[in-house]
């Protein structure tokens, strides 16, 4: 079975980091300034898109069970949000303060937790991935600084 290389995970991390790191930096400020929170929420959308595409890519291309599980759970969660929101709107249910609690929980806390988990999953996969050196796979830790061995 074809395995992803360190370069594959590095590219994945770079694309996710473009949206994930600014999102995480903006959210604490966003609790004071609502405009910054909205920018963080927009970045959260793009984090979700990149991570769902990454999960789909890894589950199809490399048949990775962990990424496949993430992809199926992410799609299921999006369906849950869509159906739940539609039902609440259709039933015209007023939950008082619980409306705000549900919005914060289901649109902020859970998605940010999932994004953080997937970002960490990608980081760990990057650290443990095989490296191509001289056209062959090398298992083990990636050694970025070759000069240390030469100098010793």
C-alpha cells in the first residue's frame, strides 16, 4: 500500500497552518472585539474546508483509516448541524439562554476542538512519516540538520 511521505504531511501542515494559526491567535482577541471574532470565524470555515479536503485526500489516496474516520465524522457533524438547524428553525423553538449556549458549543467549541485534534494528528503523522533519501525510503526520525553528524 502506498504511504504518504514527510513532504506530503509538510504540505498538508503548511496549508492548514495558513488558516489555523491565525484563527487561534484571533479568537482570544475576538472575545473583546467582535469584528476580530468574525474574522476568526471566517478563518474557522477555511480551516474546516482544508481539513475535510485533507481527510478525504488521505482516506482515498492512501487508504488511511484514521483520516477516513475523521472524514466520515466531519461530514456527519456537518449533516447534524444542517439538519439540527433546519429542525430548530422549522419547529420555531425558543430555548432562551440555551440558544446562545448551543451556538457557542456547536459552532465554536466543538469545531475548534476537532480542528485542533486534526492539526495535531497531521503534525504527529509528519513527525513519524518516512523520508525519501537518494530515491529510497528511510524509516525513523527525520534528521534535518545533517551538519551535526559531519561536525562530530
